[in-house]
C-alpha cells in the first residue's frame, strides 16, 4: 500500500507539473535561449519522436520478448513488468494505447507528407493490431508463456510492433528531416 500510495503521489505531482503553465509543458512549448532544456523547436520534436519510437522498442523487447525468452540465446527469460500482480499484459496494453494516442493526438502521424500518408496510417494500424492481439490473451503473462495458444498470440504481437516502429521511423525521418539516430533494423 505504501508503494502504491507513493506511485499515486508521484503521478499526481507529475500531472500537476505538466498542467502548470510554467512547468514541464513550458519547457517544450517555449524553446529558446532562456530555456534550460530546448533551444529550438526541432529539439522538442526530436524528443517526442524518440519517446514514441523508444516506447515501441521497449514494449516489444523488454515487456514482451524478454519475459517470453525471445532474447539472445544466452539470456534467460526475465520476469514481466508487474508479473507478481498479474498486471503485465494490462500494463503493456495501456502503454501501447498511450503510444498510439501520442502518435495520433500528439501530432506525429499528422507530420506525414502527402506521399507518406498511407505509411503513417499503416504504422497506427500495426499498433492497433498489437493492442487487439494483447486483448485476446485470456491468462496472465506468467501462464501465457507456457500455454502454447496464448504464447503464440504474444509472439505474434512482436511483428506489428516491429512494423509500426520501422514504418513510423521512416515516415518521421522523412517528414521532419531530423536525424533520428541508429535504426536497429538496418543491421548497422
């Protein structure tokens, strides 16, 4: 209870600080010489894009693949986030819903140029596919990884998450002209 109360307090404090016109949002909405975090608008855009793309990778690699034992052969499966409370899959699903909301309502999808509109919608569709797949899993992660039919559903989620990341990466790099950094799928 103490941990839950602390997490709730922290979440409330963060929410309050984002709502404060002089708080976190001001750092992102008013870049410039007086801003200790962002000098130019493109830095804010890059930060939001990186958060989105990193979130997709984290969901796939850490929250999904690692507990399923789908990492490097010399690495054992890990315990899922919140696995002891059987909340791993709801947590993963909520995170993906948040990323989809960031992509759409946060304006990332709207950055697509005329030639990339279909690519941008496909990235959103892939996230929706992963969310829908997660909702079909009927048991907690700890059980799902040992029940063949349930595990297949979870393994299949990795493909649309990878596709969403790669599609969005390409579209956002093209749309913004920003260097988004290393793309793991390139094999570099």
